[in-house]
C-alpha cells in the first residue's frame, strides 16, 4: 500500500515540477526573443532611415560606412538593395534562400521583423527585413542578419538554472511525499498489528495518537474498545475460575 500511495504522490510531484519548469522556460524564451527582436527591429529601422536618406540624395558612401560599422560592432550582416545597386556588409549576400525570400517580401512592402521563438539549440542566425521609401513608392529593401548565439547562450544558462532548481524541488517534493505517506500509513500499520495481537492474546497495548486527526481518533477508539474487550475476557476468565472453585468444594465434600 505504501508503494502505491507513494507512487501516486511521486507522479503528481513530478508533473507539478514539469509543468512549472515548462512555464518558466517558455516565459524565458519569450522574454529573450522579444528583447532581441525589439533591439534588432530598432537597428533595422535606423539603417532603413539612413538608406532612405542615401537613396534620396543619391549618395551611398555614408550608408556603406554605417553598415560596415554596424557589422563590425555586432557581427551581423546587412544587405540593402537600392535602385542604384545593392550594398552589403558582414558577409551577407543574396545567395542564401532566406535572404532572397526576405528581399522578395520586403519588395512587396511586407515587413518581416518577427523572430522565431528561441530554443536552446538551432540555427545561429535569422534574417529580418523591411522596405523603405515614400508613401507612394518603395525605394529599396533592407535585410538584417540577427545573430542568435548570445541570446541562445543566455537561454541555455536559464535552462541549466531551472533544471537544477527543478531537480531540487522534485527531491523536496518526493521527500515530502515519503514523509506524508509514512505519516498517514504508520497508524494504519499499528492498528493492523494491534488487531493481530488482540486476536492472538486477547489484550493489546495503548496505541500512540499520531497521524491524521481521523486516524488519531480511530486509534483512541480502538484502544478503548481493546481495553473493554480485555476487561470482558478477564472477567469471563475470573468467573469461570470462581465457578470451578465453587463446584470443586461440594464435589470434594461428596
């Protein structure tokens, strides 16, 4: 019985730990993804504004300088396509299918600045894109390569912390489940042993009142009942002994 009860409590404890850990890790992934997405979307918007100014002025030197500086600082590639040509930095080119798709979407005025929710392991980078221009005309497309390694490393560190905390919590819950199981079942085992002793000897000792309130009350009731039964049996034995003694005297006289 102890194993069955402990097994049920253990399963519930593990489920609680898994659900709580999953919620925490999902929240951490969402937080890191959103933080990176907001930061890189702001960078892309700034580069798009510089590209718009360059397209309007017909001068791309300042734009190329900004792109090179950004790539050197963050280690991320930038690609901007203008009517005058395509500017690149950080090794990003249109050879990749994801870059071509991003440029095509931006050309249709479909900005794509949403990042896939981070996972501990996966691709090292992802691209976001947007178009720039006037209300009536698209002057070009800007594509930014987002490096996910740093954010993924932070997420992995949180996974480790949550994993260790979950293991500790699971150990505490399992220990608590074992204690609760023993606390509940110990009085039951004592009652069972007392019944066996009463059946064999006609008497039993007083049971300690511990465990849940219901079992403490049951232990007290059993102790009272056992004492009553023991006194009744003792009275019966004494009555039989007295009767035998009284019968022996007349028989002896005869």
